[in-house]
């Protein structure tokens, strides 16, 4: 929409048709040819907004060029102008059938690569974050319509679990709806597993922290091999680092997908152990205490 308009009087469609060439919507830009779709930035000093109008092969080639440039999200508008509903549905179905599958196959790996690529920057950014600001005691929020509303009452969480449950909800949205193969790609990587262990460290700090001193050895299996982590509980802190400790009090062996679902609260350690997806050796009491401290069901 450009210019001034009088509600109930101005005909936006007629104005658009009258000056569409000057607004970057010239019809000759969308003429049917077999040539690659141009990604023009300017047309007579105005933005060229042809967008993705063409055959499935042309759209695939255009989107691959955007993909190589680092673009990982694109929004299409098909319901504009005088397009009929049937034509819009045909266009969406054609796109889903002939263009989307190739990009969907690469999506999980692309997300995993992006997570691993950004992990160091995210870690540094979180390290620069200032401490939470203090609020007045009469500050009130009303979370009646939020997904995590059960964790707080008028902005207060008497047992200190509100922030932890909020983080768990966000992580749960990341895991929800993905199959084991997709979770394996994401959480079979060191960056993905680091995300879970960092969450364990934060959850432990916001919990009761009454677990006795001890060391846990994790072996998390993925399609690209197993990764080992050592979790040490001492002096009111939980610290997780990559590596091995032959003197660990307990050893846990599990798959990356199982690890992610337990961390998201979508599986319990007990059910995973009974189904053979989680193997524990050593001090079961220490493992159970840690699970309770992190808000999980005990093994």
C-alpha cells in the first residue's frame, strides 16, 4: 500500500494496477521463460518484487541461491491480488510436491550445522549477559494464557522453579515433534549435547542443591559415534565437561535421542531404563538424587 487513502472510497486494487510498474511489480518481470529467475535488487531505482513466480525448477534454483547465501527462512505470499482460492491451493500443492522435499531432506542437518556453528558465539553472548535485574516485591504478571502458567502464581514461584520450568518448556518445544533420527542429528553433536549439559548446570543452581558430592560418567551414543561427558557435583555446583573419568561413581549409557527426550521431560529415566534405552552402572542412589534435584522422576 502506497500513498494516501480514504477509507471506503479509495480503490486500492485500481491504484495498484495504475502504477504497478513504478512500484516494482511490472508484469513483464513475470513473463514465462525457461531462464533462471533473476534476483534483481533495483528496477529503475525501485525494488523489483517479482519474487518466486515461475516453474518448480525455476523456484528450486532461485531458493538454492538464497540458501547458499545463508538464508534459511523464506515467506511466500500466494493469496494476493485476484488469485482464486483454487489456484492458490494448486500453487501450494505444486510447491509442496515438487520443490519442498529437496529442502526438507537437508533441514535437520542444516539446523544441526547451524547450531554447531553458532554454539561458540551463543556461549560468549550468554557470558556477556548481565545478572537479572531486581524487581519490586509488588510486581505482578498474569500468566493465565502462557504454556508455563502452572509454574507461577502472580509472578511468584515459592520453590524457585519458575525460571527452570520456563527453560524446560522452551527446550521441550525444540524436541517436540521430531523423530529419533532428527534428534540424533541435532543432539548427537557436541554442540547439541553441550546445550543439554549447560541446562543441567543451570537447573542444578536453581534447585535445592542437596545432592552429595559425586561424579557421573555419561556416554551418549549418536550415529556419528559416542561422546563422553563427566558431570561433577561438589560445593553446591554441578559442572559438566567433555571427557572420561574411570573413577566415576556411576556410569550412564544412552542414545542421543533418548537423552534429549529425558532432558525435555518427554520420557522418564525409569521408563528408558526398563526399555533398555538407558543403562546405569554404579551408584544408583546418586543418580536418583540428581534426577530429583533437576526436577526429573527418579530412576
